C-alpha cells in the first residue's frame, strides 16, 4: 500500500515542477520578446539600406558602362575621321 502513495506523491511533485517550469519559461519569453522585436527591426532596417546601396551600385555600373561605350565610340570616330581630315577634300560648289 505504501507504493501507490509514493507513486502518487511523485506524480504530484512532478506536476508541480512542470507547472513551475512553465511559468519560468513564460517569464523568459516575455523578457526575450522585446529583444527579438528590436533585433528584427534592426535587421529590416539594415536589409533596406543594403537594397538601397545595391540599387545605387547598379545605377553607377550602368552609367559606367554607358560612359565606356560612349568613349569607345568617340575613339572609333576619331580613328576614322583623322586620316580623312589630313587630305584636302574638294567639295564641289553649287551653281
């Protein structure tokens, strides 16, 4: 008869320990929630800044590419025109 009472007492003690752990975990969660929210806001802010810088970098690289293309085109035009300008080209006059 003593065994059922001991097992019952252990079950009650085990239940009380579980309830205490539950309340402790709830307190820890409530303390951690503001830290999590703050971290999440920082993450979102940092991601937005990163996206903005990425867009700026894309625009700059596109402009750089256009600038290089323009400089190359001007270089090729000069290469073509310089030899022609060395010769005097007779332009017929209209009557």
